[in-house]
């Protein structure tokens, strides 16, 4: 039988991320919704639309995981995206908060037994428990919440409760987020808040716990929040970073973002 990870901390963080973004959205006027987000191609409303459509799609995966049914096909996504894209910025913002609340409330309604038996196939190959699905939703929601928040306040950071969880999910995500460096190097990564010792290979684009027998050719020390943003292609010059044997410019090339 597959091991089931406790979904409770992930669920709490997903709820907190939703509440955090809902609070931000409540104070936005029409002009601000049309302001550029961190993503140069998306307005704040575009980000909210993306999170709203993502909530509806995530709900389909949750239903499949609870009932044991088939996960949604790619064909089911386009009508959802088209509907959201056709809405006005004001409607995108309001409905995004509503859709995310529906998703989070559904997740919070699941029984302990449903937590235990939940299983769904993602991307046609990855079998995930509830914690896995929540981890994917948190990574998307918390990072995109920052995309909105930093457009309004340059000092904004990804929420600490999300960082505490996402930092340990990065080894699984790194291969999807990065691309091979033109001049590969092995980097000893040391993070703070929380503290982690990791090894990043920019050739194979892998990340894992540091081991005593490794002799990396480079080192990187930074807050865990900044490292999460680096992997997600969102690290500027706003964090205390110490690098040796590799530059942030080189690392940003490996992790261009999405």
C-alpha cells in the first residue's frame, strides 16, 4: 500500500494562502486590476484569472481522487480557460476568489478516511495522495499570490508558512522548472528560515539533500524564501545572497520561470 503523507499542514497553508490573496484582492480597484503583475505578460487580473481557472481544474482532480474516478482530460481544460479569459478584469477578480473558496472549502470538508484513501493520477503518470495535490496547489497559489503582492509592494515576500513546506518540495520540482546549464556546476546550497543543506546540479538539473562525500564546485547561501523564488524564476536583487563559483545570472538562466 502506498505511503500517505499527512495533508493537514498543506491544507492549512492552502487556506492561509487563499485568505491572504482574498484580502489583497478586496482592496483593488479597476485601475489596479489592470496593472502589470510580476509577470510582464500578465496583469494582476490575468493572474487572478489563472488561479480561478486553476481552482476549477484542481476541483476536478480532487473529485477524482475522492471518488476513485478518472482524472480530467486535457480536453476539459480549454473551455474553462476560454470562459475565464472572456471575463472582464473585475469579474475575473471576484470570481477567482469565489472559485478558490469553493475549492478550499471542498478540501476542508474531506473526512479523515477520505484523506487516507485519496489517490489521483496527475499528468498521466504521477499517482498522488492528497498532500501531493495540495502541494502542487500551494506552489501555484502561493507563488502567484506573490506575483500580485509584489506588484503592489516591492518588499513583499512569499508567505513563511508556504516557504516552510515548499522548500522540501523543491527537489521534486526542480527538474520540471529548470533547464540544463551551458556550463554545468554542482552547487552547495545553504538556506536559512528554514535551514537546509542541499546540492544543486545545474547539468542534470537535480536538487537533493547534501551528503558528506560531495565536493561541490560552487556554493550559494540565501534565505529559503529567496531560493524558492530562484527555482520558480522570480529572484531579483532583493535578497541577501552569497554566491561563489556561480553567479545569480547563471542560475537565473537555468530557472527562467513560468
